[in-house]
């Protein structure tokens, strides 16, 4: 028996990282929004690694924050340890990573979601999506409640027909023993949506009291913690941090794994889903990297209020008895006790090429999707898609054009473009190497790149927008001043040069040019600059980077302009590529499937060659002359 439970603008299915950002974005833009979760205690849960950020993922978190999202603020409130990664390299690849107190992270996010205007949360399983004339009209719960709505965001994570597996044990459940969602997949298939079967996994959790840390290497956080959110007060989040610990696998570990490979569901053919290439299980590492005598394993705290430690680097689906013996072959874990068994989980997800760049389903108007349901991996990738899906669901309700970030604007743009244009036959993971313009898309300037865009769609307050404009003006004025300040070769200046092992000055030199020297920077030249104003750390960082990398930045901006030319050549959704003479058969099929938004997007489709792009350009010119 069904009953009408009311009308809303946006329904979000799933309360994970994607669902939270989608629901918050839509509600903050004024859309009447309801979020459904299988269990309200699992909102923003971290069933795998208890951390936020990392290489390239830190960029995504900063971009989410710049757009008005919540992930960065939430981890700033609940971190246990924080580090800036890749500091030995250039600023393009610097990335923040923080260990999270997973219970506090979930509680804080739940509190935020519960207290956001225009947003309701409801425990319940959505089993059907109602569609009329290829448009969303509502959703139906297992309880029989029907909610009429104008848009739906599916952020189902790893819950659709999920199955947890270790050894010979197979349990039809979601992560952490939570209930699986077993009916929605069939509804999606009936609506003509293609689903894949993907797999991921998680390591065991062990009891801190049974670990000998004296045999391990202590891993400390940064002395000075840099916040993820541009709105977080840096002074207020400095605190005593909790250590992580490093140990290693051994030949004994590897021998034990090899002897038991026949009992691994991964190698016995029990697991159907495709796993993530860049986050392999320990048995996969031992097989694929047979020449390695050891692998790093990090012990990471899960919370201040638990003895559970996450064994990073030893994800596995081996039987429980093998796990017990295997973990004890590591230095410091000889007597360890497992509190939660490691497992693999496989689940249904969508083929993301069925989506537009706004993350809306091509077949069904008003149906958006985000997160691991789209075939990605990681909390950060999920949240990034969530905020874009939520924004676009709200914009559709408002009758406005979709919000799309391209590859030259954000890592989020790279992530979404890769997924919907190229597709993926394995869980997609963001990496800095995927971004062609990564010198421009640094984590430190995410606000300068994106906050104004978010302000235009109503996600950023007037106060934050004005602060951004002030920051931009201060940066520009200081750079201008440095390019008009001359440093003369006085005795004091020459002594400074000697102390910093820098070439002496033969004549006066522009301070901006002096800062470009590898051995000097904005901070170190302060003693030569008597008129230097007092600036914030964030502003000084921008001034230093923009001056030191000025030549490289200009070159990359020129590359972006070439890229933009192809992105501005828009293709109609009504084009039937089978009718365009000169295109190869594969190109016709792929172009009709993807329906690219522009020549630029078409050029990135696997199976579309440069010759095909030339044919398309000729076709567009002919159509222009006809019209």
C-alpha cells in the first residue's frame, strides 16, 4: 500500500559524503530538499580510511570549500593529525591530508545537515524512482511512502546490491554490516540505465592495546596545521595531534599470502566486481609487485574515543584465519588482536558516460547522480560530485542553466569530464597527473578560482564574496608594488646576497625579479623591503607563488586559451553523427553515445581520432554557412 507523503524540489538518495554535499548545496540555494539514508547514524560515515585529503584529493576538498561545501570545514573541526604532502616539490602538487576522528566527523556533519534551512533528513530505503515522459516525478520508499519531486540525486555509495566478502564468507550487506539496498538497481535497469559491478575493500581494525609501537616508526603531524577551509581561523585549530605509526610487511607475510591465494575470493573468481587499480589489496600487491621484499603499512587512529587502529596498506579479502596470522607477521603486530575483520565489498554502479557534464542523466530529465554510484572511489571524489549534482538539481528547479566546471577551472572539472567523457572500467581515482593545467589549479588558489562562480549561483554569502574581492585586490596591489620596487647594490644588500648564496647585484634590480631566484622568496627578502606591508599568510603565499612562477603561469594560460577555443565550439544535442560523412564507424557510435557538449569534449572521447575532429569542424562550418 502506497501513500502520498508530500512534494519536494530535490530528493537526495544516500547520506554519505556525496549525499551530504548534494543536499546541503541544494538546500542552501533555496530548494526544498529531503535526504534519505538507510540509517541516519551512518551519515558521512567513513567505512574505509579515516582520513580526508591526500595527493590531488586535498585539491578537491579545497575546491569543494571554495564552492561553499562542507567537507573542509568538517575535517578542520574533527581532525586528529594533519600534514601537507609533497612539500619537497612545487606548489602545484602540495596537498593537505588529515586523519579524522571518524565518529566526530560523522556527528558534526549530521549536526550540520540536521540544522540546515530547507533540508530535512529521513531514514528510509528508496526502492523506486517514478518517471513520466522521461521526467522525474517522484520516489517511493520501501514503507510505501511516495514523495513527489522535481529532481532526484542518487548518491547511493556502495549500498546497491552490496555484498561483503572475506574468504568463503559472503554476506549481503552494506559497509560496516549495514543493510544493503537491494531493490533500486532493478528499477534503474527498467528505466534503461546501464549498471556495472565494481568492488572495493578495507583492511582490518586492530586493538591499540595489543600493538608494540617500539618496533615501529612514529609519524608526526605538521607543527603548524594549515586548515582545509578558507573560512577556518588557523589559530583556533592548532592542537596537540595524535601520532600514526609505520611498519612493513616481510617475506614471511608475502609467503603466507602466496600460500593462501587459492582461498582469496579475488583470485578464486568469487568476486565479480572490478577493483580500484590505485588502491589494491595486499594480495594484489604481492602478486603484481613480486620483486618487492616489503610494503609500507601505516597504523592510523580511528578516533580519540576508541582503541581501534586502521591498518592502512593491508586491505584484503583473505579468510579470517589467514588474516589473524598474516597481520601478526609485521613488526610490532606479533600479538595484535583484530577488532573488525577486513573484507571486500562489491556493489552496483552506473556507467557514467550516460551522464552530462552537469551529472544529469541523458535519458531522464531531473535525475542526477554522484559519488561511488558513478564509478568513482574515495570520499573526496564523491563529495566533489555531490556538490555539483546538488547545485545543478537546484538550478534545474529554478529553471536556470546548468553549472559546469571545465578542465581548466578545477580538479572537479577534470574529474567529471574524465568520468562522463571517457568512462571507466574500474573505480576512478583523482590524481594530479590527470590535470593538464595543474600549475593553475593549485589547492592554495581554489578560492580565487571558484568562489566567485559559487557566489553567482547563490552558494556564497555576500560577506564571503566581499572578503574574496579584498584578498584579490591586496594580492594584485602587492605584486604591482614589488614590480616597481628597486633594490640597489648597497653594502647591506650585497651582504644579504652572500648570506643566501645568491649572485651579487651589479646594479639596481626590481624586487619582483629578485624573488624569482631559486634561493630567495617573498619572506626571505623582507629585510630588504622597508615598505613591505603586514599581510596574512594566505596573501603572502599567493604573492610568492604568482611571482616565482610568473613565466610558467603565463605559458599555461596561453595553453588554456587554445583549449578554450575548442570548448567554445558547441555541438548540438540533436546531431545524428551517423549522418556525417567522413566519420569512422567507431567515432559515429561513440559520439552518438556521449553526445559531447563541444568539439573539445569530443576530442577527449576514446575512439574519436584527430581526423574525426577535423571532419566535425568542417561539418560545423558547413552548417554555419547554411544557417
